[in-house]
């Protein structure tokens, strides 16, 4: 079935780089190569960098160096004018949650729900944050909803009372490949645990600090390297000082190639999150032969299966023991590396794109 598929501007005006915009670039690029399909991204003004880095698509729009109130207002209403009279669009896929309905009259509306973090951890967000309100609106007006895990589907049904028949689950892929760990600046000389991404409350980074500080063997033999997430906040530094580990925790930033090098050289990757809609970093770590130690909550068991050493993220003693078990047991490390590489066959952007296309074809 040949389809005309339109993706809106929203996430491309929010993220220069990021997991959600990467997801849409990956699936849109692949679907555009399917015979007969026509794929468009209507983004009058966008900040996203993936288009210029060879994702294979050029949006309808102009790249701007930064967003602004004017840009946001133009992006809200110009797509409606561009799409208003079109009768050829089969699927209109909203890339995030917004108040404006720009769907052309002929199209079926689809929205992807990534997680229910704003609903479960409302106290972590500013009082004026409208993500929950806009998400509920987008889900209500959608003809169909894609969730990126069974865990997210379950939470969506419970929290927003969405009927099961309106939801399909499509797992994500992963982008970093082992060939990217090229000859870059060398990683830290001391063996290290790798932590990747932001360190917001539900990510449980502070829990990792406490688990690390509990173990004399970990402190003696390993440091913690944090990639991304910006510099350490004052509260994080205060926690490190109180635990007497400020010299053992370092922060790195850089390109995907730098991250690839860190995965390839890490003693283990630790993912202590309290809640994830999916969780791509464990898969990235597995692709580099890096053993994974991660929490056993939300979508994590669905993603890692038996290919990770799991722990209760609310129990720092259990987290500390799980990390020790992997780092000081060569047999366990070897088993996890093997299981991780096998696990990867379940997830790819190609599979994600084809499963998404199946959803589109089902609702048209």
C-alpha cells in the first residue's frame, strides 16, 4: 500500500539533538525509501541538526539557529495553512504534544506516547508545564496511539483511560554502532562505570552515587564517568562531598563518536533509572560488548530481558551488590556480553519503521 505520510514540526523545533527527533528521522528516512510512499516533514522553522547530518530527508522549512516566541507562533499556524486544503495525505503523525490541530481533513491522526513521566513524577516539573494537558489532548484527538513499550501502554491505559484497541506497541531501535568507536581521544585511564544522559530526579543518579560510595571495592578500583547531562549541579556536588567521592566522579560531553568510545572502554554501563518509557542506552552499551547493570522497573525488563544484571533502584545496597557482581566476576561479565549481543537482534530502526508502517496501513 502506497501512503502519503506527513510528520509535523513540533519535536524538530524543540530538539537540536535528542532521542525523540532521532526516532522520527530514523523511521521517516526508512519509510521514504519504500516504493510508492511519499514522506514529508512540515517544519517551517526548525533547529534540529539531524537533517544536515545526512539522515536522508529534507524537511519543508528553514533551519534557524535558535527558537523564539515568534518562531513558535509561526510554526503553530503556518502548517495549518499549508495542509488545510490537501486531500492526498493518508497519515498525519504528530511528533510531540501540542494544543493546535494541524491535521489535514483526509488524514488519520497518529501520536506516539514515549512515557508517562510527567504524570508519574509531576513534582519534578515546573508548575506551569503543560505537557500533561497537551499529551491528553493529543491522545484524545488521535485516531491511533503508538507506545514505545508495553510498559508505557499499560501506564497510558491506566492514567488516561485509553482503550486498548486504540494503542499499538512499537519498540525503538538504537543508533550507535560499534564501528563508531574510532581512534579518538583516549578514555579515562582508570577503569570506570559509565552513566549516560540527564540526571533528573527519576533517573536516580543520586542513588548510583550512594551505591558506589557503599562499596570500598568500587571506590578503590573504579571511577564513575557521566556522559551528557551538563555540568554537575550544586546539589550533586554537595552529595559527592558528603559521600567523600568528589574526585571519583567526572563528567564528559561530546559527539556520538566520543560516547561510542566510552561505551567500548567502560568496565560496565549502569542504568539506575526509576522509570523509563523504553531505554535505548542499555542497547547501545550491549552493541559495544559492554556489560549492563540496570534497574528492574517499568520498561527495563522488556528491553534487556536476561541480558543485564538487574536490581531494585530503590535499594542502594542491592544496586551496589549488582555492580560488584558484574565487575568482580569474569564469568558473569562474559555471560552478559554474550547475552547482550544476542538481545540486540530484537531491536533495530528498520524493524521499528516496518512495524510503524504496519500501524499506518491498519488504520488508513
